[in-house]
């Protein structure tokens, strides 16, 4: 949610900041803006809509010899406070014209700050909570003097909520200051230049050396380095790390859309996530601060996540329970702490988050820690807040995912949560060592199976155009196919803005069958006829029921499933794999279907309306 860029160095700041915003636009595209400090002082350009709109404005500003300078900040917005328009776009500037600020998150006590400012005669020009911070920082500097970093620390001590703030000061032109609390921010370390971004994609073109900022920290950037403190001013240290992917991974590479590229990258994402986690016949995690006895003592597992991560958890539940015989509950992270779940020292909470900064999931983690539960994080972002606060970490090595709708990160999460199941089975002794190895080897065969499915997707793409005018699409599944159906429905809602619902097929006769009408597309994820023969037979009956009522049946099943093929208007064949691993092959057609329908309806596949990649506020 919201992309932030900062730069100080020898280059024209405008070029660095705007290119960084392009790579972060997936985080929000309601508006975009920049603030540059140069010989002409502080100059701002911002515009509602996507970055192309800002480009047009910048062209005019450059023609008028504005926006030149080597210090700058930028922002691409996902609106929270105030509608997406020009006046609510960031950066916001203080009334004296001295301070410019960009902000990600929510300042919860902004109303109180706003009342104080208005009482002192300050006229607010936007509807945002962010603008208040610019005025408060400027007033602190006017009253107390000192550095921009001093003022930022003082103001941060007054702020409530989750935020990343990045500021520049017209009177301190070679400095960028930033602060973070519960919202992502990372430093990029260059040669005689420094960068900031809410994601490393903002500066990957220039450096692959980065530093994680900790919770409640302020960083002051100069050309030749940086200084980190806590909000009280005490010296602190970030955590350096090397980015293990390069600029090409964040570019389209000849694809029309990032999402299409990322669908094709799924075999590599799964392969890289699994790689290196079997050593001498034992499953190992990336960071483990839990010993074998602590894992052995686990008698209850909760999996928490939002959206696609929640669906990955539903798939993982079945694998963990099957392999460990430990009961597993899967919870929407946004509901977890509010229902007062029963947790203790023998409870393991598995938190799944692509960004590692998802606000609801982070708060679920903190609630679990407060109840003395153990926490294991599954995350795609090195050193993010959720893994930092967890007892163990398993990183998904999916690389940067620019498309807002999750594809390769979902597949990597499924691989990771099944690895967690094997690690627990190993610790608890519910599987022999050779069985663990065989299951791991089966997982490692999934990239080839995904490749095989990807090679046969042309019929699905053609079918997508045929059903694009449908008013709704239903998805049915049973057993491990049910969460796959939920994921397929979510993808269609996100991308094509259609009514789409996923149901357990056994529930059809308990209400949803009333939705079936002539020509309604219904996507069916079939259980394996060999792995789940009883469920397969029951599912055939479900398909016959909806076909008899005129539905267009789109059936995903194993290639030799002749019974399902006979009931399908469109049959999508996938290779036979172990039942618990079937989501790796059955999910792919649903991703391709959603992208194809959205494209046929004329929508932007990478940037669906009202959505941002990472949700960092509750």
C-alpha cells in the first residue's frame, strides 16, 4: 500500500525517483507525485491517476526549468484518507513551504493534530491525515530549530498508528529523513549516493546492497552514508542484506503483462522455495529459533493469512493434519485476535504473508506472541517485520511479484506450508525419515508438473474470451480442491470485477444450486479418481446436477478421467500427482482463466482497481 522512494546523491533526483515509482506503482496508483530540492528550492509536482499523468505534468515543469536537483522523494498512492484527486496526492508541503513529506500508513490521532493546527491558524489544503505531519514538523523546526532528523523524532513520539514517513527540508537540501513504525521501508546503499524505498524494487537498478530498518526507527541519509536512531534519539543499527535478484526480474521481459510473466515463473518459484531444505535426510527451515523439543511439544496449529495467503493455509491444513495428526485451524488474520483464540506454549501459529508487513497478519502474530504461542513465518520478503518478530522463518524465494493478484507467491506459499508440515512430522516422529525424503522428493517434482500444465493453456485462453460476458462464474471443489476453487474465484473477482464464488460441491443442494441457470459457467476442480475415488464419484454427481440445469461445465481433472470428460463442455487436463500436491497443477488453469477473462473485458491485469499489492493498514 503506497509506494515510497527517496534519493540523495549526484544524479538528477527526478530521474531516480520517477523510475522508482514506476516499479512501485503496483503498491498504489490513485495518484503520484515528487518533491525535488535544488537551486530553486523545494519544488513539487503531483497528479491524480497513474504515473503517465504525472509524466505529462513533469514534461511541462521541465520545460519551465523546474524540478532540477539531486535530492528528492516520491510517492504513488493507494487512498485511505480522502478521495484520490490532485489535492490529496503526495507529497504534502508545510504552510511555510519548507517541508515536504510522503507517507504510507495511517496517523490515527490526526484529528487531534488537525484541531491544534487549525486553532493556531494553519489552513489545511487536503483531506489527508498525512498533511498534518508536514505542518507539525515545520512548526517544531520553527520553534526549536535543530535538524530535520531531530524534528522527525520529536513528532514521531507524538504520532499514533502505523506509518512510514519520508521528509525533505528546503533548508537542509542534501538530507533525506525517514521514519517507520509497522510499515515497510528499506535503505539502498550506493557509491556516493543513498536510496529509500518501501520495496527494494525502487532502487534495484542502482544497487543490490540494502539495509532493513527496524521498528520505531529514524534514518538520516546523506550522500556518503546514513545514521539510524530510535525515536528517542539513541543510536540504533539496521540489518544489511544483499538482494539476490536483479533488475531483469522486476521487468516484463517481453510479456504483455507482469502477471502473465509471473504465472510462467511459477515452476522456478516453487523450485527455489524448496531448494536446500533437505540436509542429510532432514527438513531444515531458513531461520529457526525453535529447537526439536519445542516443535515436538506442539499440539495445536493455527494458520493465519489474508486473501490468497489464507487459501494457501487451507491447503496446508490438510497436509499438516495428514502428516502429523495435529489439529489445524485456519483463520482470517483480520479476525484472529478479535475472537480471543485459545493459545498456549504448545500452540504453533503459522503466519503467511507475501510482504511480511501485512497489517492484519502482523497484529495476529503479536497477539499470538502475547499469549506465549510459538510463531513461524512464511514470507517472500527478506527481513520484513513479521519474520523479524517470529520464532522461525521459512522464506518463499519467488522473487519480485509486480502483478497485484498473487500467482507465483501463492504457489511458493503452498510449497512452504507443506514443508512446514514435513518439518513438524519429522520433529514429532509421525513419519519415518525415508517417508519424509519421499514426500520432499514428490514436492520437488512439482515444478515439472506445473511446466506441463503451462504448456497446454491455449484452450483455456480461448475459452476465457468465450465466457467473458457471463454475469457470474461459480467454482466448485471438494477436499483439497475446495481452497483451489476459492482461489480461482478470488482471482476472477480481483481481475475481471465479476461476481465469482467458490463453494464446497457437497453444499450445492443446501442453497447454491439455486444460482444455476442456463449458460452459467461453473468451474469444477475434480478430486483424483485414483487418489479419492469416493469423492470423485460424488463430484461426478454434482457435475451431472448442474449440467442438467443448463450450466456450462468447465472441468479440471486428470487427463485419463473419461467420466469427468464426458460431463464437461470444456475439459482441462492436468497431470496426475499426489492428492495433497494437486493444487500445484489445478490452480494454474484458474489463474490463466482469470487473466484471460479480464483481458477480454478490457481491464488492466496488473493493476486491478481499488487494490494494492501489500495492505499495511487495518
